[in-house]
């Protein structure tokens, strides 16, 4: 008689956008055995990104990303993110994983394993339990560019104030805004235990 499939533990992760002041972060619950390719989508949707650029994970110098058939990625020795589960990299609380989105603007994220929780079939996964700060707009110059635009928007005397209003007035109307219900509605579109990169609509240029 086949053994019943073991239900994985739940990982409580904190996903933080590095160098953001004030802080921008999300606290999410995921299955411990989620593939990194699925975790990529959890990060994108919980943070508020649009998957318009390339990304990679970094674990103590090991790089993981989408398989690419070009010399550049071969030289980087990037491993296929779909072949690695999160629990293979993060095994104890406080373990960390890096995630970079958009190699031009270089949005660097720190992913920290805060808690290892027992399996709970009643808990919807993935699920965001808390967050802080609005997601920056795409292509705004990275974290330093974003903070400069926020400063310009809030200061009518700033030399870039008019440009900031024109380009980012609608997108950065409230840098502190975070909507938990909207975030979990987005996460509800994901199905765990599947490789989602080929199923989710890609918005890459």
C-alpha cells in the first residue's frame, strides 16, 4: 500500500526591499517545498511588481533563474530555479536568500525565514499576513531613484518637482500605501506545487 504523501511545513518569510527608507516589506506564508520558480511569482505579486524584467535568486553565490539559451547566462552558471525547492536552501529559522529583480534598476530583496510552522491544511497558501510600504514604479531608477522621486513629489520647491508630478504623480501618490486584501487576491491566482513560470502570463518586453 503506497505511503500517504507527507504534507510540507509552512514557511513564514519576510521579503524586504533593501535600502528602502521607510521600509518596504511583505510577510508571507508558503509551503516549505515551493519551487523557486513559484516563489518568484509570490514575490512579484506580494510586492506589486509586474514581471517586466529578468530576475535571479542568490544563495551564498549560487545563482538561480529562468533557463536561458545564451552565452551570457551560461557564463554566470545560473541554475534552473524550477529544479530547486525553497526547503533545500533555507533549513533553519533566520536563514536568508537574495532575490534581484530588473538588473538595470537592481531591485534587491532580502528573503528571511522567520518561522517554520507545522502543516495546516486549512491555511490558504501562499498568503500574505502583513506588509508595509507601496511598491515603487517600474523603471524609476532603482531604490535611490525612487526615493529621490518621492522627495521631489513632496517638495514643491524641489527642482524636479514638476517632472515628478508629471511622470510619477499617480504612481507614487502614497508611498506608505499597502492593501492586504488586494495582495491576497492576487496571490490567490497562484497554484502551489506547480511550475508556474510557463503558465502565468508573461509581461516581459
